[in-house]
């Protein structure tokens, strides 16, 4: 049986990976609990952000100087080293996660940041290296640290590994940077920095149209983010001048988010509103454009299918798993926190964009014949849910958006891992090019079914919780519009099931391998793919059955956010 | 603390099978094909059986404990989230917890579920493990089987509509997996998808209904809050009706009622134990359970405010009852007849529930309690009988398969294990006939089961069915619209008599229609056990009839008949000796229809004696003889009917499937394909146009750089002019 | 401090510039040292004269001029940097007959450093780009050509540097113009330096003709200014500007054309792409950075020092709309034209046009600061000027760096097709990466210097448009000055520009090298060194530009705009 | 003495003729002459203005401008020569290898 060979523990790599997991556990044991350390040690700057980026830069510089033949020899030690390096942030963030779960007194509240550190960076214009984590960013940070090693393992055998895997690591560092940045300038720097490794991942390891896709991806998102930057700069100069460590010596303004938040709160609560309503709205819209494109929301979504279809598996996994969430994260972090009135003003617009993304993404999915493209559009559809959560103006809706980010961050990498394995072993992406996958590749079939089911929101898997919460929050605000998200639930099921019917099922006793295999017997997935996917599957179940692990801090954060930003409830 | 109670362990009932799922799956992957695994563990069947047995024992002790009292236990907090109340402006924490809740309804359904799961597990070991087509995948069957059982038991025990829904979906998943068990068959793949999607449509509405309910009841779906009469009275009943209506659509999907009924016949693609368990005995009852759960709302809500919904439920039930029965007339596939029968009987229960809800909402508490009891009792009877019927049919099919094997084996020695090259249909009744003598236990079970479904007096379904019809008519006397469902269920009674008899006579009476049918005989010991058990359950339904009147209706506190004998008396009164002359006549009309008219027609058309040397068991022989007599006497020629357009469209299942398929493939998928094109051509086209336009603009702009220095000077001069103009414009 | 021309203090203050001139003279003299003797007329006495005759082998080595020039530039630059880095520059004013001719302050010193840095990098690169070949052995024609013009090339380079320094120092518009002409004439020749090729000769002609016309127009503008004010002293004109007649406006327009050509603002930029394409890459790099900066000095002097309204008057500058239009046209034209360009040098030329547009937009914003109720307008103007200076400075790092990479490619053949870059990252990953980083910096991707500079420019524009509105309570969007839209235009343009910058990266990383370029890149130690310097500066100035920003602010401060 | 205004007018006319000639003539030498014409207009203007203001600096400017013009001619002719060497034409319209 082809299926059994995957379980043969003949592969040294298996033991190695197992060993590494043990190392993570071991490393975690050494990290002291936060209460003792949060004032002295900077757990974020170097270990979580700097270390991956620096290590990957060194590895890349090292590998790029080698000849082609040497590179192939070096690929194994380099990716092993990369994997170990990626485990260290994972160990740290997991230790922090446990700290949060066990030590209840550490609250990841809005505008109260854990492990906050601040170093002055560019004095003249008030830029500082200000990092910290709260209930919004922490789950995403953990997710990133979690996904990078998973991605490395899943795409263990990617060609040219000497540069591929370090790029993944660099990507992870930059993504974490986005999530921990508490300074607008720093945020923007990391925001753009994430583009570069992704650009190369698509460009060098992509499919046939990679040239077009890589450029489109870069330019499209870059265009959006410059508009966002203009909004940020305008906002920067609209704030009252001040003095202090965070303020620029020349401009008298600051990029420090925490200062901005407290200013926004202070000014909006009192009579002295420092920005006019329409000014708020304009700035809000400008910032949102950048984030909506990243999310992506219809009609700014067309870069995503191209990027996903062309990107290599690892790139897709990180792109869908974390990079899209940057959009949602950014929304919640900046425009919504600073312009709560504008959120109310644009509430219906956000709702409409969310609904359109949701419905349009799902419908287009149904019409796709390319497996990866379908999954890509399903991401568009799911990201619409986040907008609905935001538009609902309910803490539960916001918590749903947060949880959606998190859950989709676990599920969608699995979707793309399945697509990647499918492409890898069947040399085709066409839905319906073959039948009866369950016959040859039972593991792949199981993972595919699992991932598909998780994505269509089956209860007890991570995706359901968020959808339920969003619908609960949606109803009192928008009433019968709820039929549309409801219809999407059915359409989502339809396209997933239909695609499964035409790949996993059917085929008769003989089966119908795709033509692209030229009559060879299709193999099942490799051990590394298996390991990567099973870890993702396990976590999908864990967070589906025990959502409170992550939702706890999200709920705390949303409540604090509503009290702090919208001035609702409490106090 | 008064020590731990049994209810604290109730969560184990669904949890055990749930944990067995990965165990079976993993061990199966690991040991698949090894002798121990096949012989001793029955490819996972024994592990499943142990889990199910443990669950059953726990369930029984729980039932014993809570026969007369409501119980609840909190298990864990799923998650908490916060809610901002626009009116008060405060943010409160809403808890989404999971717990166990037991009342009369739970007790009944828990018994049905745990009991049938266990029996069908036994049956499966006999059925699945001897079928060569299942090589290497039975562990998958058992894994999915226990997962399903976990879902069913969980749904019954859950203490909130939220978890009811979660388990409900879990069952849907298992149903999908098990229908698609033979994944390589296109028809199975299609049926699985169809089942999931159709129920999913209903589920969408169910979710919406739950969301509405959650909002109505200020952030909870827990039964103990929802069923509080004061809470219900405080809610706007119009919105409540909408919410409950939405939830009812979910029930329609799950219980395969018109118009979401199309998936159930196709679901027969799954292995027969699956049909027995999921698509007859348990999962399809989930919809009924959901509607039955709504009972407290109707009782406590504003008088008459929810009548519309009750009527709608009854009408949907009535329509489905007749429609499914009609289609069942022409089915040749043994399992499909049963499938339509299931649909029809569930429809009866819906009608009964509709009546009960109407009565409850209009203040007739006593009548409502009776109607409710009758409906639930019918649910019980039907589950037992239909589970049995399906298992019996499975037995027939299984043996037909084996017999076909033998026949084929004798015929061509060279390729004996290839049973797919010829197209013998082991499920078609056209290939059967005269099996009564060859499969006595099966035939008996089928006989009793059919009688129970038909409503032959004193057997199983009779007790409950007459109650439903009577209740429907009681409402119809008060509410004219109700005449429609009442009439339909009355007609349906006769139709049931016809198609069930037809099935039985075609299969078991007459001469064997094929060579295969002659070689059929019962062999494996695992199959008859559940058949025998269930036969006696069905025959002893009068015992439960007494109990239903005593315990299964209404609230425990206001139970009307606490003694067993009282219950039987009450039941008798309602069935045979109704004090209302109209209802009494009606009851006898119904009995007549189902007992006389339907079976007579069936006998006239399909009856016949066995082969000369064959003899059925005495309790069936009389029926066979009678049928042979009627058949000979009447000499019916039904070719005109068989060729009629109605028969044709009945063969085509009244075109529902065609229309739905066409709507799905042509309209929805067509629109989706168009959308995909629109997305790339237009939305992305805008981007591409910007790109190509800018390239074109670039080309044109660069064409201005002609290469001649004179032109550059001229442009400089022109630029100077422009600057002057701009400067003067300001100055 | 005021000094007379050629006084002791003068030489002390202007030591670096003096070193430049000495170096210039040395390049004249040293290669010509030989054994010639001078016969005293009517006698037979021959006095050793050393100039001409048979050249000494050491001093006559063709490598000498390049080294001399580099050493001179390095020394001068070093002196300037050491002198000004602590920020305590004394202002030295040079007067002659009551006219202020030159002024040494933070502003001029900043630009001198910029110029010398650019020219130094270019000469370093030219050591390899136009290599000197030793005398031994037979030479190809090409090599002989190379040897013959060593001295010419570096003389012209140093002349350019001297001219530019003059422009930076000038306090009299005419002196400024003389310096400009000095530098321009040298660059005309440098552009046409490759006279053996058709393109070289042609580019020289075009650049020369169009440049002469433009400077002719500018000079005519100066003469009109002189007619209007009776003086070309900056201080005098600035003081009387408020009373100027229409003649002043006309003159302003004409002068604008002269400097517009230098910064290659549309529509005066036409010759630039041709010139860059024909010139060799280091020279093109100097044109795109130093020469542009020179033009920008002129614009700052004319527009900001002279033609700004007085401190207490209301209303915006007279050239506000003109410059706004010019800037938008320039940036859009540059970017759109660059979009489809397949010649990397022309593409860089167009991109430099676009960058000129950005800087013009920044200058426009200064003209607007009279518009709102800004309490301390000087700060805003200073911020913008500082941003422009920063931008000009970091351009030396990445724009010149990009040209130097092209120069490296020119060493093995042309670099005027995109395909010349194909597979560069594969052939030499570090150079390829460096080029990609230059491109990203040009596009303005953080955290590189290009982002920082663009960021500062835009921040400057936005800060002007926002002004001190926050003090008045509620700010609504319509309260913003319309120059805010310039910032938006800039953003849209930089978004467009990503497209062509990225294409270079794609070609380098994805495409297969041309047939003739499958071998490793030529080595070229000094040009690589120059590229590394540019690369390090690009990254460092992006990550931590505080020192430079401070320098820019001091420079802007010494303009005394407020 | 002639009113400086007339001289200024002449200078303006000369300048416009020069500019016009610069882009209307094909021959590079003629274009160079036109540029010289423009520079001469500048000289005239300086002189006229110096007369108007009674300021000697203007005369100095004019002298410098003449020097610049001379240098320009020298360089220009040298460049034209090299152009002629390569392209064998002196017509500006025919020298257009570099374009777009």
C-alpha cells in the first residue's frame, strides 16, 4: 500500500523534526514567566523580530555567494539551521502564550501592552522603535511564529532550499515586526518589508506566470500602501505639537501609536475635537484603502488569485495565513482605534464591502476550475467576514473578526498546503482533471477533506466559531441582510463539496489519474508534507473545540477597546 | 456535596464514541489487513461496539435516573464573548457553554439513539465485514459510525440550541462521509454531495433562526433560560415566530421534508447499516427533535400568535406524507421504497407536531399534550420499525449479493471475485420474490415492521398514527386550514398500506423472479440479533403506548396520567372508543383505509403464492395465501396506470431532482462561471487596462522625444511661454 | 566673518576649494613633465624646463591623472566633512568692492560635500570604467584612446567640481551663473567624451545645444533682473523683490527655464535622456545627481531666497501655480515615460526627471506657507528645504549607485538594453542585490534611504498644507491647502514608478543572461568599491538618517528663509 | 545718448530672433550662431542696464558673458566636429540615433 510507506520511520528527517519539536518544548521550559521578566528583558525586539531577519540575511548572503552545485549541497544544512532558527521565536511566543493562559493577571488589553519596549530611533521626526503586544497582536504573533516552521517543514523539499527557506524565515520576522510595531513609521517599514521576501518567493519559485504575478502583487499592494502612508503623514501633522521623548525634535509630532491613541481618546471624549468629522472620514478612508487592498476586499482583490496561483506552496501558506491578516490587523490597530466616529460614519460602507467580498468571493469560487484559484477566492470570501465583524459594532463582532483572523490563519495554510501537495504529486491544478484521489493518496484526500470542511465552517473546527459570532453580531444591526452571509455558507459548501466530488471521489474501481501524470501511478504525500499538515489539522481541531484559549484574550481586548475607543460600556 | 450524580458523567455518552473515532482511524491505518485486526477486532467493529455499549449502559442508567425529573449539568465553557447593549450602554459577557440537559424528550430520544446505535453496530459487524468490497476500509466505516453516534447522542443531550446545532452538523458531516463511503462510485459521490448541500441549505436557516433567537433572548441559547415561560412571554411573538420558522426550515432539510426532501432517496447509496441508522432511525429524527423542542415556546407565547408556524409545519408534513407515498408506489429499489416511506412517516410526525404546537398555542393544553405524545410515540415506533426494516432489507440485499456470488461463481470459474462486470442489481425488487421461506427471520422482521408502519391494529405504529390523525382532525375542526393536512394524512394512511404491502409481497411472496433469488439463505449470526430484538420491541409497542401517555407528554409536573394502566386506557379511548363520534368514525375510516384498502390493492397487484415446495412461517403464510387468492381473483391489469404520465413523473420523483439539479448546474453554476469571467475580464480587466493604457501613454509620451535637438529647443521655448502664461495668470 | 578676496583668511576658509584647483593644475602639469629643455634665446644655454619633451615614465603613466583626481577630491571632501560634521560652521562671506561674491555657510558646504562626493564616486568608478593601460606591450586602438584621454577626463571632472562648488558658494546671481557655465561646459564635453561612437558624439551635441539655449535664456533673464534691480546681489534683489514690476516676473520666468534645464524639469528635460544614454555611466550619474543638485541650488536661490513674499505679508508666492504645474507635469512625464522604456539608462534618466518633479513639488509647498495662518513659517520652509537637500544627497547614493552598476556592465559591452541586465543576480548575486536595493530605494521602499527622503519631502508638503490648523480646533478636510494634492500626486507617481523599477529586479533575477554575457562580471576593484559605498549609504541613511537630517536642517537654516 | 530702453528693446528682438533661429534652423553651425545671438542680446541688455543704473558692474558682467560665449563657441565647434566625424552631417535633424 502506498499509504503505509509514509509511516515507515526510515527517514532521518522525521526523527530530526520530532527532535526539534522536543527542543521547542525544552526551550520553552527555560523561558521564565512574564511577571518576573517583563521589566528587564526585551523578548520582542531581538528574539522575535531581529533574530529571524538577521539570521536569514546572513544565510542568504552566504548562500548567494556559492556556486550552484555547492548550493545544492548546502541546502540541507541551511534549511535545518533555518528550521532551528524559526523554532526559537516559536518557543518564546508559545511560552508567552502559556504564561497568559496560566497567569491570569497578565491582561492583553487595548492600549496596555505587554513586554512594551521603546528605543528612540529617528529623533528628528519622532520615530522610535516601539514594540509591544496586546490581545490584538499577540495571537497573530503566535500564529506567525507557529506558521513559519510549519511552512518550512511542509515545503521541506522545495528546490533551491538554500535560499528558499531563509526567505521564509525573513518573511516571518518581517510579519512579526508588523504585528508588534507600536510606532506608525516602524509599522509602515515592516509593512513594506514583508513585500520583498514575498516578491522573491513568487518570482523565483512561482509558476508559469510568476513574472506577472510577482510584479502585480508588489505594485498593487504598494500602490495601496502609499495612499495609506499619505494618510498617516497627514494624520501625523494634524496632531497637536508636543514635547517629550516620543516627539520629534524638529517636527514636534510623534509617530508613536500609543500617544496617538490616547490623544484620540482624550480629544474625542471632550468638547475639543481636534479633527473635524470630514477630516476624520477622509483620513479613515485613506488608511482603509491600504488595508482593504491587503485584506483583500472586492473590488481590490484581483492581485490575490494571481499571486496565490503562481506562488510556491510556502509562499501561499504565509501569504494566506498571515499576510492577508495584516490588512485586518492594520484596520483594527490604526484607523478604527484613532477614528471611532468615522467607523460609525462608514459602518454601512464597511458592511457593504464585507458583504460584497463575502458573496462575490464565494460565487466566483464556484465558477473556478483551478483548485488553487478557488482556494484563493475563498480567502477573499472569508476576509469579508472580518469586515462584517467590524461593521457590526459589537464586541462580539470584533472578537469574531479577531478569531477569524486567527482561525483562517491556521486553516488557510492547510488549504494551500493541500493545493501544493496536489500540484506537487499530480502536476495539475485543474479540478476535475482526475478522479478518485482517495484511491492513491488517502492521506492527501483526508487532509483535503479536512481542510475543506474546516474552511466551510464545520462546527468544532476553528472556522465555525468566528462565523457564528459574526452572524450573531450582524443580525441586530442589519437584520435580514443576514440571508446573504447565510447563502454564502451554502455556496461555500457547494464549491468545496463540488471540488471534492471531482477530485477525491468517483473514478470507478480503476480510478482516473490526470493526464499530466502520463500514466504514472500518483504517489501519496511525502512525510514532511504529512507532518506539516497534521500539525495544522490538530490545531484546527484544538481551536475549534477549545476556542477560549485564544478567544479569552481577544474578548478582553475587545471589551477594553470598546470602552477605550468607542467609549461604550463599562467605566 | 451530595456526591457525584450520574448526570455528571452524562457527557461521557457522546464523548466515548467521539474518542473512539480517532482511535479506530489510527489503529485502522496502522494495522489494516493484519489477521488480528480482521478476525478479532472485526476491523474496528469491536472497538466501536465497546464504545457504543458503554454509552448505552450509561444512557440507560441516566434514563432510569431521570425518568421523572429534569436534570442539567454544565460541562465546560466553550468561550465567552461580550455584548454591547445599545439601550443600556453597558457591555456584558455572554457565555457560550456546553452542558447536558435531560427532560422527557431527551430521555425518549436518548433511548432511541443509544439503543439503535448499539443494535445497528452489531448489525454492521455482520453486514460490513463479510462484504469483499469493503476490504481495507471498514475501519473508516466504524470510525465514521462512532463519530456519527457521538453527534446524535450529543445532540440529544445538549443543553442549548447552539450545541444542538453543532452536533447536528457533526451528524451531517458523518452522513456525508458515510453516503460517500464507496467513494469510487460516481452515484455515491453525487449523493453524498447532494445530501450535504441540501441539508446545508436548511442549516443556513437554522443558524439564522438561532441567531435571531439568541438576540431575542438576550444572548443565550440555553434551554433553561429559553424554556422559562416568563422569558418567552416577554419576547415579541412575531419575531419569535420568524426565528422558530427559520429553525423549522433547518428541520425540514434534516428530516427530508418537502421541498428539501430530494437528498434522502439518493442517500441510500451508502452502506445499508448507514441507511438504517442515519437515514431512518436517528439523524432524520433530529429535525423532529428540534421542532419538538420548540413546544415550550408555543405553550408560553401569546395565545394564537404562533399558529401560522404550527399550520405551516403541519401542511409541510401533510404534503410530504402524500407525495413521498406516491413516489414510493413506483419504486423498484427495496431501499428506496423504505426511504420514501421514511419521508412519509416523518411527515406524519411533523403533522402531529404541528397539531400539537397549534393546540398548545391556542390554549388546548390537554389536547396538545396528547398530540405531542402521539407524535413522539410515532417517532419512537417509526425509529424502531424503520431501523428494523432497513436492517432486514440490508439482510436481503446482503444475502442477494452472496447468492449472486455463488451463482456467478458456479457460472464462470475463471474470474469469480469480480462482481462488477455484470450489472446485477441486488437491491431491485424485480430480482427478488419468494424470499419468505428462504429468509424466515428477515421476512418476519420485515412483516412486523411493515405492519407497524402501515398501522395494523395493535402493532407498533398503530397506536401513535391514529393519535396523529385524530389530533390533526381535532385541530381541523377548530381551524379550517388544518383540513388540508388532516385530509392528507388520512389519505396517506391508505397509501402507506399500499406501498408497504407492495414492498413486502414483491420481495417475499410469489415465485423467485431470478435464479439468484432461489439461492438466498441467511448465514451470518450478527444480522438476526438486532432484527429479533427490534421485532419484539415493535410488537410490544402497547407497553410503550401506556408509557407515552404517562411520561412522554407535556411537562413532568403536569403529567396527566401517571399510572401505566391509565395510560393504556387513555390511549385506547383515543384510538378505538373516542367519545367524540366524529373522531371515532374517522379513526375507523383510517383503520379501514390502511388495513383494508391499501394492502388489498397491493395484494391484487403483487401477491402470489410461494414455490410449491416452499413454506413460510405460519404467521406469514396466511398473508401470502390471502394475497395469492386476491391476486388470482382480481386479475388486475395496471399497464394503463403504469404507462400514465403520472406514473412516469413518479418514476422521475415528480421532477424535483431534475429541477433542482438544473437550477444548481444551469443557473447557479452558470452564474458563477459568468462571475468568474467577469472577475477576470472586468474587475481585473480594469487593472490590466490601466497597465496597458499607461504603457501606451508611455509610448506616446516618449515619441515626443524625437531625437532632434531642434525639437528639444522648441519645447524649451514653448515651456518658457507656458511659464510666462502661468506667471501672468497669477500676477 | 567677512573676508576680502585672496586675503589670508580667504585661503584659510576656502582651503578645500583651493586644493581642488591645485589638483586641477597638477593634472595639467604632472603628465606633461618631461626632459625638455628651454634654450635661452640667442644663446646655446639650455635650461631644463621639464614641461614637454620625452615624458618621464613615472609621471607620464596614464594612471596618474585618475589617481591624482581621486586623491584631490578625497582630500577636499575629507576636509569639508571634518570641518562641517560637528555643525559649528562659521559663516564666511567674501566681498569685493562691496559686492558679496561668495558665502561659505552650512548650505553651501552641504552642497559642496554632495558635489564632491558624487564626483569622487564617479572618478573612482572611472578608474575602471575608462581604464588606464600601461605603456608596455602592444595596444589596441581602444586602449590607446583610453590612455590618451586620461588627463582630459579628470581635468574635466575636476572642473565640473570646481564649477559646482562655485555655484554652491555664490551670493551673486552672475557668479552663480559663471559657476554654472563652468560646470556645464565641462559636462558638455564629458557627455560627448566618447567621440568614437556615434551615440557619444550625438549626445554631446544635443546636450550642448539645448543646454546652451537654456543657459542663454537664463542669462537673458539675469540681464533683465539686473535691469529691474540694478544689481544681481541676492540680498539686494531679495530686499527689493516686493516692489518689482512685471519685468521682474518675466525675468523670474526666464531664469526658471535656465535652472529648469539643469534639474531636468519637464519640458526642459528632453536632452537629458539622450545625454545619459550617450554618456558613459559614471558621467551620467554625475549629471543625474550633482548637476541636478546644482540646478536645485539655483532654484532655491531664485525662488526661495529672492522671490518669496516678505515675512509679514499675506498671500502666496507668485510662482506657486507655475511651479505646481511644472512639478506635476515633470513627475508624471518622467514616470510615465519611464514605464515603457527599455533602455536602463534612459529609464534612469526619466526617473531622474520624476525625482526632479518631486523636489519641485516640495519647493512649491514652500511657496504656499504664506497662505495659511502659520505662526512660525520658517520652520515649515526649513523642513521642506531640508527634505529636498536630504533627497538630493541620498540620490547620490542610490541613483549614482545604479549608474555605477550600469558602468560595471558597460565595461563588458553596452548597457543600453534591458537585456544587458538579464540574469545579473545569477552572474553576480551581490551586484545584482545591490542594484535591486538601489531600485527599491528609487521606488521608495522602506527602510532604504529613498523611502526616508521621499517621506521627508511628502511630510514637508503635508506639514505646509496642514499648517497650524490644529490650533484652531476642528480641522475639516477643506481647510487643507491644496498643495496637499501635490503630495497625493507624488504618491500616485511613486506607485507608478514601482512598476519600472521592479522590472529591473525581475529581469535581473529571473531572466537568462545574454549569450555574450554568460561569463562572470569584470572585476573592477574601485568601481565595486564605489558601488559598495553607495549601497552602504543607501541602507544606513535609510535606517538612521538623523545625522544627515540634522545637517540638512542646519543647511536649510543658514538660508535664513524666515 | 540713446535711451537704454531702445537698447533693451533691440536686445529683446535680438534674443527672440536668436531663440527662433535656434529651433528653426537645421544647420548646427547656424544654430550655434543663433545661440551667440542670444548671448549678445544678453550683453546688450547688461550694457543698457548698466547705463540705466549708472553701475559699472553691468559692464563687467557683459565682459564675463562674452568670455562665456567664447568658451561656448570653442566647445561647441569641437563637439560639432566630433559629430561630423561620426555622422558625416551637420544637420541636427539627421542626428537622431538617440530618441524615445
